[in-house]
């Protein structure tokens, strides 16, 4: 699993209100392009190649932000660094195929390494941002990302599953030995060598993809994961993370961005950001510990229920902020409800669907996992920008809308999403064939 700071938000600079709004959402617009690239390369050129190609734009983006030639250059850099968050399926696929083969009972804990490293990166960067100038933070993240690339090139072998599927049996055995896989994949894997793996024509590749889409173990998880990943971004967590400090600081639900300029005290904003980073990191650590024992569905249900409570409490606190009576109690409810939503959003609401992407698709169709990632990234960008308009139209009841989306997701997951804990990747695929 790659450890990198590339998908996180740098500390806010001295930007205008409109620029600050775009600064927070631009990485979300870059993410779909990362998912497209990884989707096109992961099956044809391999898991390792996709990891490498996903980090290169990130390095370029960080270098542009280090140079800091102007706001346009910074925005381009933000766009490029956001691309790697669209490539999260590559790490999930590699982990599912190579890292946890000897420990199937811990598979779901291991698949949360990626959100765990991202949560740690968020927290560390907020801490660095409170101590160092913006340019110095960018220099540090550039160096970390370059070392990540070198680590992949030097120490990570290609997936034996992919090599075997391509007919490269000798290389697959070498890779399997380097990974110290005690239960050889080449003996257990039931894959028919594809006749089209040598096809170089783009048209033939498209036809191959269409043929795969006719399979139940491809189009069923594609529909389920795309719907789930798209809808989960409208549960309020993405918008709250983007505007958290402003929502906490504001005295009412109206004109969140207009209140932005009123609360520009740097130390205050960093204190809240660091607390947020601690909550996110703690949530992912606990989720990775509990998921093996309770399962992904129960973890998601528990998180969604608590996020629902937090959204209702936030609506209540915002609706009565204008009252002088019991104002301190309302302010306390206001802040605690936001921390509650933030914690459980990272504990399971967003972490669970992202962590099982690499498990839901068959070995020869992992590239289709880029489509749910693309939907997630587009939805994140839309949800962040749409939040301000919803607040201006619905006011505090915007968060009630988010709460009902949470309930709808619970119903969807209960009936359609299979439990993955305690099942092999082959068993998960057979579930869709029935």
C-alpha cells in the first residue's frame, strides 16, 4: 500500500472567498481523471504500472505548488494532486491480491490501510501547516511522494494474479516467492487464460470490455458499487469536511461563505482542523480493528445511524441559534454534532465502500472498479459545490436531507451488498453469479 500525502488538502492560504471555495473542491474534479487512467491501465498494463503512473501527476502537481508562480499554477497543482485519489482502487486491488493472501480473516482490516494512511497524512499536514509556511509544507509532501514512487519501483513486485492471467507463469512464480505467499495463487486460482490479452487495437479492447459487461460477476458489482459510492457523497460528510471550520464558526445556517471572512484567525482554524484530523485518524484505526469481528455491513449500519443522529442534532442547533436562551447549550450541541458526523463518516460511511472496491470485481475485470471511483469523485465535487446552494434554499433542513440519504443507503446496502468478511475473493464472485 502506498503511503502518500498527495490526496489531502494543504492548509488554507490567504485566498479570497471564491478562490478558497474552489481551492477545496478542485482536487475532487481531478480525481475522475485519475480513476479513468487507472481503469485503463490496471488490467492491461498491471497493478504496479498503475501505481507508478498514478503518482507521476502528483509529483508534478506538488512541484508546481512549491514553485508558487501564482493562483493559476496552484490550482493546476491542486488538480494534478487530486488525480491520485481517483486511483484508490489500484491500492485496494493490490492489497486484496497480494498482501493478504495468507491472512484472509484479516483481509478487511488490511484493505483499510489506504484510508488509514490518508487520515494520518491529513493530520500530519495540518500539524505541519500550523508550524511551517505553506511552501515548506509543499516541499515536504513533494519529497514524501517521490520516496513513495521510489519505494514502488524498487520493492513492490507485480501482482502474481495479473501475471498469471497474462500467461507470464515464470514471472508470476517469482513474484509469488517475493511476496512470500504460503498458499500459492497459481495452484488455487481458477482463471481461464484470456484469448485477447495480446490485443493491441483500441477497438478490440472496447469489444472485450463489452463482453465482460455481460457477465453477472461484472455488471452486478458495477451497478451496486457505482450507486453506493455516488450516493454516499450526499450524506453530508463531504460537505462538512470541506466547510467544517466555517460551519462551526458561523452563528446561523445562512451565508456560510460570507461568515468565512469573519473567522480568519489562523490559530483558531488550525486548532479545529487538527481536532478534525485526530477524529478522522482515530475513526479509521477503530474501524480497521472492528471490521473483522462485526463485518462491513454492520459497521456501515452503525456508522450511518450515528451520523443520522449527528445530522438531526446539527439541524436542531442551527434552527435555534438565534435564541438567546440556552445559547451555550446550543453551541455545544452544534460543535459536538459536527464532530460526531465527522467521526462516523470516516468510521464507516465512506471508509467501507472505498475499502471493498478491490474485492468486488473478478481478477480479469478490476479496471471496472474505476467507474465507481469516478462516480464517487464526481459526486464529491458536486456535493461540495451544491452544499452552499442547498443551505441558501433549505437552510438548516439541508442536513435533514443528508440524514434521509443516509437511511436510503442503509436500505440499499442491507438488500444488495454482500458481506465480504470471512469470504474469499472467489466466494464473493460466486455470490454475484447466483
